[in-house]
C-alpha cells in the first residue's frame, strides 16, 4: 500500500538513525524525481552499502549520505569551480565518477545546512547534466520517452526503497507503472479530464486515487470531494461566505472554493516552472524589499493616526497579510475599506508602470487596480521612490528552478449534482486550458479563473444510479469516459490477507448475463452488475457481505425493476460457498 515520503522515512530511521538525513534525502529525492519526470527520463535509483546511501542518476552517484563515528556526512558531486564559492570549506576532494572536472565534496551536516541553498541549486544543474548525457542510452530502463512511466519513481521509493533497500539491502531500479493504471493515465494526459464509470462496487474511487497518487509528487497535490444533489457553483468554484471580522461584525466575503483554489495553486506552479532562475531570483529580492516597504507604510499610517492620505479624501487605513486597506471619507465605501493587493503593486513595478494610464491599460492587474488606478499609482510611485532612496538592487540570489508538478482533483459521484449549473462558465475552461474565464463573482476586483494545463480532473460515476440526472452532451464531449467493470480478482493482487469469493461472484453474475439471466430488457449488464468489491472478504466473514450487502442491493434491484421478479428466488438461495 502506498505511503507518503514522510511516513516511509520515519520507518527508515531505525536503520539510518539521523533525522536530518531523512529530511535531506527526501528533499533530494523529490528534486531528482521532478527533474527526471520533467525530462521524461526514468534513470534514477537508490543503492545502499553498509551505512552509506547513494542516489544514482544514470551512471553517476550524484550524492551520498553516511555516518562515521556517530557523525553525519553528506557527499555531493560538484563541478570543481563550485568549491571556490564556498570559502569556509576545507575538505579533501576525491576524484569521482570518471570525470576530470567533478569531485565528491563531503560535508558534515552543520556545514551542509549553511550552504544548503547553494548546494541544492548546484546539484540540480549536475543532475540536468547527467540527464542530458544519458538521453540516448540504449538500455530501456535507463531511457524512456513515456510520460506515464517517468512518474513511477515515487512508487518505487514508497513501496520498495524503504521496505527493501533499507532493510534487505537490495538495489532498486526502475519498473513500469501497473498496466491497469498506465492506459488510464495516458488518456488523462491527453484529455485532461476523465470520468471512471461503472456499476457499484467496481472500485472507481480507489482507482481514481491510485491514478492521482501516481501522477503527483505528494498527497498535497490532489484533493477528493463528493458531489450531491444540492451542490452548487458557489460550493465548487467561487461564492460568498459570511464571516465575523476582527471587530466581531458580520462580513460578506467572496472566496475561492475547491476548484478555484486548486486551479490557483496549479497555475502558480505552472507559471513559476516556466521562469528562469534569474527571474525567480529577482522575485525573491523584490518580495523582500516590498516587505520593508510595507513596514515603512505601516509606520506612516501610525504617524497619521490611522489615515495616511493618498488624496484629499482617500487614505490607507491598515495592512493585511497580502494587501493595504484604503477608504474614502465620503459615503459609499465599505466599512473596512477596499483591498489594494500587494501583488498588483509588485506586478505594476515589474511591468515598469509609472503613471495612472499605465495601470489602466495593464492586462496583468486586477479590475480594482484599473478602476482605482489613481490610488494604486500613488503607492506604486512611493515604492519606486523607496527603492531608489534605499539604494536597493537586485542581487543574484541562489534559487532552484521550479519543477512542474501535476495537480489532480477527484470528484466522486460527479453525476449526482447538476453539472452544467455547478461548472458554470468553467465548461469552456475545461476545453481551453490556460485561457482565463470570467466568474460571476470577483475577488478584490478580479473575476478571472484559469484552469492550467497541469490540473487534471477525475470524476467517478455510478451507472446504476437512476435517481440522478444525465450528463449533457456539451459536458460529455469535454470528458473521456472509461468503463470500470466487474471482474474476477486474483487473490495475489489483494492486500492484507484478503480473499476473493469467485464462486459467489459467478453466481451473482449469472443474474445479469448468460442465457438464464433475470435482467430487465431496458438495462445493460455492464451498467448494473454488482462489482467485485462486494466479493472481497477477510477470513470467514463473507456471510456478512452476503447478508448485509449483496442480498439487500439485489432485492432493491428487483423493487426498482432492474431485475425481474423471477430473480427473488435465486437471490434468497445465494450461499457463501466457503
């Protein structure tokens, strides 16, 4: 069964007894996985020798972790000129990996922490060099162009590295994603949204979670929700919430809901992954400088008794975590004022806006920034003056290039809600990824919502449920539908000593298929036949399945006209066959 990285590394601590190694190794593995997946090369593995663990890319061990005399060391493969940038390091360098310009630099953990950012940025460059060098290697598991197989490294780490490498001291190499998942992942990559459809008990939700787990780096990157008949656009996309503010008064506030939240997070990752390190470094500097500017403005607000004038009638009241609050003296303003988003000021600064008309024409700014450009431009100009007066410059801060991640939203029972109503304008966004659509609600003057290319949606649909509405053609053509049907399970594929009752499965299946079936003419067996999960049991507990799950739903099928009355006698006679 899959576990996340943190749980796995906790298990490994008994063997490899340093918490800091657990954290550092986890960080490097995530980095290697992201780079290899991004470049579609499945060439990575872990190996262990004694108390030394190595992360291998291609033919090179790019880093290792070891203990000597109860001291923890981390060894990283570096270009020789990198050593000159680390003045505190006095270490013997060892030729490593058969390369003239690379050496193995070994540091104790304390020193590693001091240079952690520089080392991680450098090791990323080294890994990319290795990936480039092995791109055309002939061995299949060292070079693959399959996107679906390249994500399986996480699977290997989770299920094998810590259960086998650490404890049985084996070396683990690449292996394929299970075939039952591979085809579905390929379809999801192509279409961006799929619906797993089938009768009850076929494991649709479990399968959706397995697909999401294979496609994402961590469980934080996918979310599971369930639709119901009263589910609305305001529950799923964006809506107004009623909350108490800091003064204890009721406040109505527009908020992003499930889909808009995960879309916003995925879009930020997608956008950042397209940026070069120089641009990311500049953003880091700019945010640090703007934090100083916020402190400067807060002092001005305090000096002016809580009203720092922008114009004769409008001034700043306070600051939130991500915005200034501003308000006019005249009637018509909300009690707590409007929010001037920091990101609007930073964007206008980056876009080199200087006057009011620049802001009004800037497509990268929120609607409120354009509407109230007269106020926003004053803060922008103050920041520009602050930047100049403080003699601030953009330093070359060491930052990692952001790896592109997949995000997955699982919608269980997707057809139980009115899908057209719940999705609203996002029906268009499903097909045209990366294009912003206008929501009926705005947040801080911005109505735009974008579904980025790295966001995937998996729905599940119970085809036997006649109480819910059908999915209309406009939505249907935007999803790929994949059947998940009842099947006989091999017990070797089951977990935790579970068993499968094949005889009972066949007996129930005969109610739906075959010459002597009892299925009503207007139904198809593949839509209503009981799924295989009903026939999975532990020890001698199948009688409970039969009495409280299988027989009741079959009897309900007769009452609903799915099975004919003639099926009742067969249902009553069902036995466990154990």
